[in-house]
C-alpha cells in the first residue's frame, strides 16, 4: 500500500509566537550538590560541588539550583541570575560572611538557611549596591556576632519576601544608605 501523507503526518512548523515565547533551554541552568564534583557538567545528574563553580559558569538569565547540604559562603556579582534551593530543599550556608550580593541587579536569592555568620556591620544575606533583587523564602538565624544583621540592604527597589529572620544579634533586617524604595 503506498503511503499518502496527510495533514496529521506532516511536521508542524512552530509559529512566530511559539518561537518568541519558548523559554531558554536548560543550557544556562546549573545544579550544585554537596556530593557533586566541580569537574562535572553541572547538570542535575552530574552536579557541581561548589556554588562558586556554578557562579563562574552561569550567564545572565540563568539559574543555579542548590541541593540540600552545607556550603561555604558565596558571593553574587552577576546581574540577572537566580540562585535557589532545588525543589523545596533548603541548603545551609554556615559561617563566614553568608550570602553577599555586590553591585548586581535583577537577582533572586531563594530558599537558603543562613546561620553562624560573623563579621563587622554585615548581614548574613547582604545586598551591597544592588537593585531589583528579590530575597525570598530564606531562613536567617543565629548570626550572633555583635554587629551581624539577618538581612542588610543597600540599593533600591529590592524585595524581601516571606523570610524567617530571628535570633540575629544586631538587627533582623537593616536598610542603609539611600535605599528608600526597598
């Protein structure tokens, strides 16, 4: 029996709207696990071990998902990225200077537990000259050095949403400088 193509057997070309609204591929999504290896590809199956390795790889518009586990302090200096606990997991950042966002914009920091931070006049999560940053769903506690706040903000148009901030020695949330629009 000869094959006669029908409309249902023909490949469908995407419309211009479908092309324009299709999200970026997972090529700019990286995964970190305490049991990973920085020589890995940074995928869910083969995650990096450190957040700092993922930070070096991620580009604007990208996401870093961090699996449950304990990690050292990390800094964000790239704009337009998301750093988040993976799928409801809450990775622990313990000690050091916590999570520091410096001179970056349009960043999301979501789903971390931050404790044991020490230093002078810093925040366990600190936004320093950052704008349009969302800090959401974090648990920031027991940062008991004399001058460590839970969350410290310097910048503008930042959002602090649904965080648990408690038992921090200096202040819970500290807004400084000209950050009137936070």
